[in-house]
């Protein structure tokens, strides 16, 4: 066995299907820039934080990797705080349905623009193969 495949595209696709109805079409991405949030009432972002090897052999074969993602939920306007928690709740259900566990959050983050509310949650999951 070689390196285990990091399932970024599959996770993003499945997460996007669940998050799109609540944030709207085109209002979610894996884009790390926060400027993309400007001008939107709701937005969600999924970021890969890494997939370090958990188990393997000296030849570089991997038997286990721990994939970690960060989800940022954004909302502005009236009832922004309520909306940002709704986005996070939908995102959380999507991540748990894919076998991820929340390891951090949801935590309200400070923003340069106080009119935008932001929640941060982090998840990870162990993917296993066999040596």
C-alpha cells in the first residue's frame, strides 16, 4: 500500500450539498481568503488543516491518517448571531454524517468587521488502510 488518499474533494462535495440550502448557491468554498465573505449575508468555508500519518512503515506506506478540517460560518444582517449558529449546526450534521468528530468549537470569533458574525469549528477523522 502506498499513501492513503486524502478525501478532500469528496468531503467538500458532501458538505457542500448539505450547506448550500442554508447559505445559498455560491456562498461556500474552500477559499482561505476572508475578503470573499464581504458583501454576503451568509457564507461558509471548509479548510483542510492537514492529514498527518498516524501509522505506517519505514518505506513510507501509510496505514492510517488523521484528516482535519476547519469550518468557518459567517452571517451578517439582522439576527446574524442566530443565523451563524444555524449554519454551524447544519455543517456539524454534515461532518458527523461523514464520520468526523468535532474537536473544537463552535467558538464565536472576533472579526475586523463587527457586523459579520463568525463561528469556528474543527473536526477530524481517522482514515485507515492496511499494510
